[in-house]
C-alpha cells in the first residue's frame, strides 16, 4: 500500500510539473495587459537616432528588448550600459549584441556598492536615503556623465526610479541617478523612457504569480516590502505603449541568449517564455510600456 501511495505521489508530482511546464494560451493571456495607453509617436520622429540603455544588470532591459530591437532595425544606434553583465562562454559575446550595438560596463572595476560581497540578500529594498549611503554615487555618476555625453543619445532607456521594477536597490539607484543627472542638465538627452508594467501585469505576474513562488521557496517577496517601505502601490503608471510584434523573434533570441543563471531570474518576470515560439508568445505579449520623462 505504501508503495502504491508512493507511486501515486510521484505521478501527481509529475502531473503538477507537467501542468506548470506546459501552460495554455489562456494561461498566458491571464498575464497580459488589459489596459491601453497612447501609442508612442515620438520615437518615430527623432532625427538623432541614438539611444542608450542604462541599467544595473544587463538583463534588466528584458521588458524593453522588443522596442530596442525594432529601433535598431530602423537604423538607430543603441548601446547598453550596465554595472553587471553576462558573457556567453561559447561566443564571448554579451546578449545585448543581439538587439543593439552591445554592452559596455559603466565601471571597469565593477565596484559600485559598499560591502556587496557580504550581503545575504542584496535584492531586498532599503530606504531611499540609505541607497545614497550604500552606493558609490559620485563614482558612478562621473562615469555615466562621461559615457552618456560622449555618445550623445536623444533617448535613455532605464527602469523606473520609484520601485525599480520590484524594489531592487540597484535598480532604483541607477534609474534615480539617471533622472537626477537629466534634471540637472549634466547629461545630454531629450527624454527618458522608463520600462514599467501595467497595473494588471504587475498584480498578476509580480504580486501574485511570483509571490507564490517566493513564498514556496522560502524567500521574502521584495515587491511587497518595497510597496510598504516606500508607501506606494506599485510601479509608476505607463504613459505610452509600443507594439513590438515585428521584433518577436529577435526579442526571444535575446531572452534565450543569456546563460542559465540569468535565465532563472528572467523566468520570474516573463512567465513561460521558453515554452512557446516567438510568434505565439509575443502575439500575446505584443506591447511594451513606458513612463516617459521629458
């Protein structure tokens, strides 16, 4: 009897895993944005077709890769700047080269945060005023000013500076720094495009689907902690949307171009992207959303 129950338990576990690994289109559609925002028209009118992606970690631009790929296909020169990057062991390339000119480290020595090597959970949110004390702000700012002004972009893509997607201090630090340098005219750019989810996407993906996983794995959920700590109810609301279906395959190639360590993180925020072909997946998730700062 115990052996039979054991077999039943194994069969149920396999069934659960199978269901998790083979989601339906309807399951995908439950995560897609239900809201509509004005379609972006500015990017089609820019004369200086140059942009920079400025992020803490090179895979942080996963939710804007379609827009970037489309702009590159339309003749834009785009480069990614990050504090942390991944290099493919086989090609020696960074996956950013799939969607743009590639990645460049903001700091060659990679040192941007005090005591990072001793932190148990560096992704958990901290107070805004603690961010300035914990990060090497002046060092990073000087490097950014030099690299941004040398490239002379019209547009800078970042994450939002309010929550950094889900509360990661490094996301907030770099995005807020870009906003600060922009508002004081220390960097030359016309607009900042901040990558954000819609309310529905954030609720279903980050605050429900991912939260359930974090609880099951025994990890604190950064998004809830960030909302409480900062007195907010999520990421800023988008102001524009961009249809990215024409770049579906390029975006999928980019997402799948990261090594396994990075893809583990991508799976947390881009549900089931490895289990569908590009046309089907981005037929559902065919829009990317931005808060634009002028």
